[in-house]
C-alpha cells in the first residue's frame, strides 16, 4: 500500500513538473510570437516556476557572510542549518506552483521543518539570522493559499516578533513587518496570477469549443442541405428523362422543378453559411411530398396539433429532409407516410415506408443515412427530444422524432394531404 502511495506521489511530481515545463514553454512561445508581430502581450503575472522566488535567498547573505568570516559560534551547526534551510526552501517553492504538489503532505512537512530550523537559528544566533523569518513567510505565502492564510500569517508574524525582540531588540519591528508583508503579498500575487492564467485558459477553451460547435453546425447543415437537394435533383432528372420521349409538357415541368430546387438550394446554403437559416416544417413537408411523388413513391402527409416554436419546426424539418432522402435513395419503397401529431407539451413526427433498403442509424459509412441520423440524434437530444429509427414491426423502415412543443397555444385546424 505504501509502495503504491510512493509511486502515485512520484507520478504526481513528474506530472506537475511536466505541466510546469509545458506552461513555461507556452508562455515563452507566446512572448516570442508577440515580439515578432510587434504586439503587446498581456502578462498573466510571474511565470509558473520556482525560479521566480529563488533570488529572495539573497536575504540570507548576511548570515552566510558571518559564517564565512568566522563570526558565528559553532559554525558547523550554523552551516548545516543554512544548508538544510536553503534546500527546504528550494524544495517548497518549486512545488508551490502546482496545486497537487503544493497541497501534498511532503510539502507541508518541509514547510514545518523550515519553521523549526528558522526558529532554532534565530534563537541561537540572532542578528542577520533573524531575516530568515521573511524567507519563511515567503515560502508559507507561496504554499498556504486559502482561507487560513490570514491566521497562519499572523501567527508566524507574532512568533517572528517575539524571537526577534528577544534577540534583536527594536529590530524586531522590521523583522515582523517583513515577515507579514512577504507572507501576505506573495500569496496575493501568486493567487492572482494563477487566477489570471486559469481565466485565460478557460477563455481559450471556450473559444476553441465555439469554433468546434460552429464547424459542426456548418458541417451538419451542409450535409443535410446538399444530401436532400441533390437527391431531389437526381430523382426529378430521372423523371424528366423518362417523360422526354412521350410527354414534353411534363418533362418541362420536371425541369422547371429542378431549376426551382437548385435556386432554393443556393439560398439555403447561403443562409446556412451565415448561420441564420430558420426551417419551416410546412415547407419541408411540401417539398417531401413533391420529391416522393417524382420518385414514384405514394406520399401521404398528415399534420395536426398546436403551433410549434421556430426552433422545433427547424429541427423537425431536418428530420423530414433526412427521412425522405433515405426513402428516395435507399429504401425502394412504394409508399411513404409522414405524420406530425402534437399534444400540449410534446410533438411527434413519424415517417414510415414499406421499403427494404433504408439505412440504419448505427451503420456509419453506408450512404447518407448513417452520418445524417447520428447528427440528427445529437441535435434532438440537445433540444430535449429524441430520435429512433429502425425496421418497422410489419416491415419497412420507421423513423420517429419527439420534441417539446414550447408553446401553450393550440391550433384546431388539421391539415391532411392524401396521395397525389
């Protein structure tokens, strides 16, 4: 068990070091790019590295000078204490920039040992050794960020003041003030810079997700628009070819429909690109009836229920497009029924055909149905609805979509269009 804990601890240290190196490399790359572009890059504060706090070790140069000049009694104890304090300080501050390592038990133990060594050296030597208290406060402020920091900083300041007063007289004011200032200011600056970095990361993540969502929206819209439109054009072209030799007027009518569908497709693609397209369920039902009839499929369309919100109509319009495209291209059906029935809170769209070749929603790569149905399922789920598709109980293929009505107004009229 202890071995596993050590392994997790070592892994956490390695992950923390890797994240610090990655963050530092990213910051350096951003600054280099900004300098080359001649732009001013907003600074998120000190770079996330313990090197930022290493220069403050120069505050201990007075104690080192006394030790080097032989002015310190028991120089072996003083030198050992100085070495251990500096080692613990470096260990603590390099772990203070990653939350996991900062809050680990080993970091807290190292900080406690720093406190004991600082008190021992200050009581034993006094003088310049008292200025290890501000260094201790700096390490504590970098590590102990949170609601208890005020009490910890105040307690550390009181201890520094009492020991300094015992060993240095009035110099205790400077030591106590330096300890309190280094503790609180260090914690405030590092917490603020960390918050700024987190906000920048969150902003970049939101921007990235927005781009992904827009790319996904455009991809889905383009897929649904072109798949349905091209299928209608192909069907009507085949009908025009069949009628060309025996009925010129009917052929010209099909060609006129092809032109109309093409022009409408151009308009819809422009609207999809700009993101302002709002579908109309009634329009989509009319187009579905026309496309099915041109393909030689008997079309029955029924619609009843309350008026729908524009967003609900748009989603159901996409479902009608996808279902009719699959019927025309893959089913080989002779009859297709489209039923829209609404209640007070929810509306249901059901498309049923008697064919044998419709694509199932879980079959990616098999024509337009696989990708289209997956995308529609995600869209309806995001709007609080659902989409199911599969073989019907009596053969054929059934697609059912349900969505909230989002309107409390009921409409009495019922529209039914029988086979043409």
